[in-house]
């Protein structure tokens, strides 16, 4: 590798990041904490292996969990001069291989249904006790069971052990699982969860086809590995097939999706699951100030210096995580008489914290539940401060209309030709600043989606696009223009803001009331940790003793027990020392100069 290329790939990296990028270990696990630069390390490791080891990018697969994350990975690799790497979600990658399998054998691809609830409603019409929202609840249970590799026969026992709370009794839900699978077989359709399992099964049972797939996918990289579920792990191992070529990046402290089927113990057990795996750590936080990191670490557990881990697994994170960011204000921790008083105080803090000339979207308000955000959203609107909320890209009214039109077009119609007609039918106008969700913004969104699909499909058609759109889980788009961003803790994963208000920190909400065992409570702690580490410089944490002041008859609420150690962590924050601050600034300038 030329010295200039080497310097470019290693510029501005810390020693720990450089060690991860350049490691000679063919089996590598990078335990990358919040704000540690994991995406930078992952993309530069791919580029390093292309430049230093000569791996063919056409044979590399980087797997992540959202279409947006996959796009960002491709863009970052492109800026590093690496093209041809396949970056996709698990579902997207599985579906691409399945389509090749069906095409190679001249088999018609089964229809991919975007919403299992539609089929489930037909079955539920015959079920006692089913209500208007039962279909979505049952769909969630089906998804959890398949993610955990649980068949209908084992579901009642497994769901009881996991303390699942389906809308129907366990035995009835299990019967619905079997009936749903039978309905799909009879209709010749599959759903999103079938993609991963069907691809894994074919890789295990079809030697000729699996050999071709493994020839294409020789170098495997996985982002956000702590969110992998057993079904995805089965697919990943079927791709790898005992070959020593795997790099995973993740953080057990940010494992917050076990309710949806993920298995955070996989990253803890990776050295046992894949013998020979080298584990490296990235613990420095380059995003949040030292005070914010200390406060967030305090909610993970008791200040005894021990790591926090689910029972039966190894530790996930040290309580004391270093920060390289220049220190800032002490995070705010306060309680209020009711939710309206809390909302008014949050609005005042946001107005005082916002820097002159900076957009409102640099500020965020996060809560465990969407309902808990409403008082703040109302208070912001009352004083004329705009609000932005995340919405699924597939749910915007104009986009729904566009997709409905596309579904009425013959599947073999060239995609670009069909898109313009679809948007026109949805009512696109000539608005120079169309709001999110309008037909004009729908055209822009669809054009971007079509470009992404075209990256994987040489001659994209309406049929291939609709299937790709379904297989790649819909990401979120923001409603409205500039505004304070208001969203749940889960929606905030992977995002960051200069200032963040974390509200609604009452017992019963954090941890949520149905988190009744040690594993669930540990995940709630990690969820709060994730929310707090979204803040770069300013952090606000608050709770309210009662609900909204108008007509709230509920009794007094207690603040979250997770905050018990927080006052001590905040009180222990040392005053800023000019020498330390200047030293950190000098270090940042030195790293910046290395780039220039």
C-alpha cells in the first residue's frame, strides 16, 4: 500500500481505532461504545483490507439493520475510494440471493407481502377475543418467535418463559402461527421474516447453490452486531460456513431490541461461538462531554466499578468511560409537580440553550413513550417553536398513494417510466418548498429510493422495486421543515444532537411497567443510557410527579430508580480546569492539522 493511501486511511484515528482498522486478525470483534467512531472504524477497515490485503470489494458484504445505514456505509466507502462493496440489511441481502436462486432455477418468485396484518385479519375474523388492534400484536409475536427460531409447538412455553404479553392466550397465538404459515403456503406468498430463514435453509440444504453464494460473499462485515437475532445469526453462519473471514462491530451497552427478538448475549459469547475471534475495545467517547458520559454511565448500574451484564453473560461495559470531547455544562436533573410544568421548563431550557443562528433541529426531546412527548410538543407549539417528528417513509400519505399506483402497473414495466406517472396520479404540484409527505417531496423520496435500488438491479422494474422496498425495512423520514426533534428513545438510536432533553423519567415509565425481570430491567437501563448518550454538549433529565395538570387525578409518581446514582455523579463533576480544556483543544487541533 502506498504511504499516501495508508496515511489517508489512518488519519485522525486514535491508537485504539488504528489497531482495529489494521488488525491482522481474520476473525475480529470490535466492541465499540457510544460515540467511539464505530462507523468510521468499520468503513476504514473494509477500505484497509481492500488496499492492504487486496480483497476484491465485489466479494465483500457489509450487513446492517436499516436502508439508511446501508446507504451511509456505501457513501463513506465511496469517499474512501472503495466501490463495489455490497452494503445491505439482512433482509435485503437475503432477498437478493433468493431472487438469484429462483431465477437460476426458472422458478417464479413468491409474492412478498408488505404487511402480514392483512392476512392475519382474515384469520382473526374467526377467532374469539380478537379486537381491532389484535392483528398488529399477533404479527409482533410471530416476528419475535421466528427471530428466536421458535416454532408454533414451542411457542407457549417459550413465550411464558420470556414473559411475553400477546393480545391472545399463548395456545391460541400458537394455533394462529400455524394457520398463518399454512395460509402463506396455500397462497404462494412470503413475508419479511421468511426471507432470512428461507435463505439460511437453502444455504444449508442446497450445496451447489450455497457454494456459488459463498464464492460471491467471501468477506463478511456486520454493523450493530448487538442487535442480531438468532435467525440472522443462523444466516450469517450459513454465509460464513466456518471460513475465518468475519468482522463484527457492536456494543452490548446499546443492546435495546431483545423485546423484538435480538439476542444481546451473542456479542458476549462471540469468542466461544467463533473460536479464534480477537476482541478489541473502543471505549473513548468522542461525541459527548465527560460530564454527560459520567451521567449516562451512572444509570447502567451501581458505582462499584463492576461491569453491567445480563445474568449468565459476561460484562458489557465499564462504568467509567473516557471522553475526548472538550467538557461542557453539568447535565441538568430536576423534578416537577406535573407534566405541564415539566414541559414549560423544558421549552425554556431549549430556548436558552439554542445558539443564535442555529437551526431548531440541533435540539431534541426524547421520552420512553410517545404519549409522554405530547405535553412538550404542545408547549413548543404554543410559543411558536416548530416541531419535527419521525415518520415511517412508507406511511406518508402521498407516498402511500404513489405506491398504490405502482402496484397497479404491470410488474415488468421499467421503473423510471412508471415513477413519474405514479407521482402525477398522487397529485404532485409545483410547490417550491413542499412539506414532507406531499406529492412533490414524494417524488424526491421515490427518486432517491429508485437510485438505491438501481445500485443493486441493472434493469429495475416496478416489480423488482416494490419487492426491494418491502425487503429493506422502511426507515424514518422527518415531518415538517426545521424544528425541535421530538421522538422516542428507540427512535433516537444512532442519532445525535448538541442538546438533548430526556423527559418522563418516572418509575413505571423508566423502567417501563412491564419490565418485571432482571433481563428486562437491564435492557431498560441500557435504553436510558442510549438516550442520554445522544447528547453532545447539553443534557437535561427530568420527571413529573403527576400527569397533565388539567384533570389529572392520578397519585404522585416516584422518579425512576435508575436516577438514584445520578445526583452523586453530577455532584462529583469537577469544575472545568483551563489547562485541561486547552490541552484537549490543542489535541483536537493537532488531529485536524494531520488531515489538512
